[in-house]
């Protein structure tokens, strides 16, 4: 398998110019290209092919259909003071360990959305950081995010520690909830047995109606809670709008800690959507935000900064890293944010490689560009040439997360990368390209033999994957040459490419 990454073997340097190759390729009509491909395909019948080969050759050139739009599902927000088990309850409801949980208060800081379902009804669940009255600094911003989550929710689940009872902070949360005038369900968490039910009754005094005793850790009582929640949720979100059935295009915002990911997301969203602080590593959970950019809706996912290698991380940092990887896997395009006021680091290069390994479309965003002086710009360009040459095909956007400068240039770069990530080259055109390329620049003779390309096909996209049936192994340098020419000819800006070889021998006569 050959990708864009560097490998062993010398580079293939073609002799002469490509003017004739380009001209000849342009002169080939679609009908002629299809006829050539059909002849080459028929020629493969004389070679030993297995079932997987046959399946690959059966892939047609049809693209994916566009997705229709549907109203956004209703929103249920989970709020409460720190360390009452909100994220544990979220994980129980969504049936997955998505939310970062650790036995210390304040692990969740942003409002984080998750798709959820109960009894056949879809809704969006929002986990929030702990709400504290009279909070200062970072904790104040966490509380503000929780209030915003309530503001945008259709119903609210207010979680208290059933064994501790209502505290002064809980009563302050009640006052905040009454101001918002949203349906509220009161949950007494950590009630693991009938013996502890006597601890629940005093919670009636909060004036929020009947408390629901649950154990988020063990799952008891959560079904009754969700049954009640669905009665308060409308059919669609009050602050929703339309979203494609397949969902808006998903963008993972990745980079090392304190590079400006959350600040950039806030500027794109036009609101303080994510908690921002000078302390590196403020974001722990991947944070989803539906934003409008360049006339389209996008789902941006702000991720925890990747601080160190996975085996060196511990605690909530380790699990946040796993969730960052999962967010990258679920995304369609990755925006890797790099700070231009610091040298490109090993961490930066590793994060770019994570995006490539996940097969995502790619955009490189250089943050703090407004702080760049001429001397630093000179050295930055040298660093890019040296350390990021393997992703020279990725669109480059220079931005300022602090001021929002050039944020509008992100949308065209994202759109171009995604378009190319989903691009399929018709089989006829692909084989015309390969035929003319090999005629103009044949593979070098090795040990008296010269491998031939019998046929080429593109079995999949997202990212584009090509399979070449050959009579022998192609040199790594020659395969990289083919990838470079594919990029130049068909414009695969913004997407990794994968080229595989299948060496097949002629069928022996019996």
C-alpha cells in the first residue's frame, strides 16, 4: 500500500517535460477513454484474479446522493453543582463512555452535546460544567456556559447529590432555573437502594416537584426519568432549524494545548461558546457547535489539546485524548491549528499524522498571524518546507483566533478539501491518465524486467483510494510519482490519497 507519506526508495525523476502528456490526455474523449478502459478490463481475464479482485472491479462510478434536511431534535440539558454525577448520568443515558468522568470536581468545563435516543425518540443531550454561585475566573466562565445551555434547552434535568441533600449552591441553581422558565426535572443521584429513599423526601422543599431517585452509576431509575423527560420535550428544537439527514459536515478542530482552538471556535460561532483560559488544557471533552460559515452549516468539534504521547498521559487527560481521537475519527475534515509565534514542534507533526492516519480531509490553519514579524515569517516558511512537506497539498489559511481575522477564508478551504476527499475519477478517465503517463514516463527496468500497469480502478472515496493491477511491484519512488501526477491532473488538494498494488500473474494454460 502506498500513501503520500515518505517511504524507502529513491524518487522517480521523469526526464523531459510533461507538455505532450498533458496535451494527449486532454485530447482523449470520454468515449475513447471508456473504450480503452473496457479493453484493458477485458485483458485482465487472462490473469489470475481472486474474489476480492472481482469485487473491486465491479465498483461503478456513481457518486453519493445528496441528503435531505430534517428539523433539529429537541434539547435536554443536564445541570447541577460540581461533582454530583452529571457526566456519569450522561454516559448512562447515551449508553457510552463519551463524557470524561473522574472522581474530582470540575472535570467537565464546556457544554458538550451528544445525540441520544429513548423509546424511539431522538433528542440532543447537553452535559455542562458544574454551576457555582459567585464563581470567579475559569469557574465563572464554566457557570456561564451552563446558563447558556439552559437558555437554549427545551427542558432541563437538575441533578443534586441525593445523599448530601440540597446545599446553598443547589438553592442558587434553583433560583437561576426559575428565571429561565424552562421545564425542570429534579434528580436525586447516588440513590443505590430503597434504604436511602428517606434522603430524597426533603428535596420536595426545593419547589421543583417530585424528585426522581436515580443511580447514574448503576442505572436504576434512569428509565423513569427519561419517560418523564420525553413528556416535556417538543417534537423539534425551539432553537434548532433544519439539519441534513446525514448531519452537517463535521470539522474536528485539533492542535496542541493553548494554540487557540477554543478562541477560534468562539469567533466562528460568534459567541463565547467554549470556555477559554490562558491555562493550557482548558478543554477536556470534545465540544460540538453548529455554526454558519460561508453560507453553509458546519458542526465544529473543539477537542482537547494533545499534550503528550498517549502512553504518557494519565487520568482525565488520557481519556480526553481518547475522545479527541474518536472525534477525529467521526469527523470528515480536520483543521490542524498551528501557532506561528512558536516553532513547529514534534507535537504539531504528530497531530497532523493523526489526521492522516484517520483518513480525514485536511486544512492547515496558522494562528496568531497578526503577531508575525518578517524575521519569524522567514524561519516559519523554512520550518513548513522541512517539517510539513508531506502535506504540502493541504490548503493553508492564515488566521487570528483572537480577532477573527480571515475566519471567512476557512469555509472555501474546508469545502475544497471535502469536495476532493469525495472525488471519484471515472474508470475510463483514470486508465487514460495511467496509459498516457506510463507512455510518457515508463517505469525503470529492474533486473531486466519492467513491470506494467494492467488496469486501474478507484473503489472508494473519503479518502480517494486507487488500486493498480500490475505485472510486478512498482518502485516506491515511482508510486509516489503517480500520486503526484494524480494530484496535479485531477486536483486532489486537501485530501490524502491511497494507492494500492495488486501484482497478478498470467493464468497458466491447461
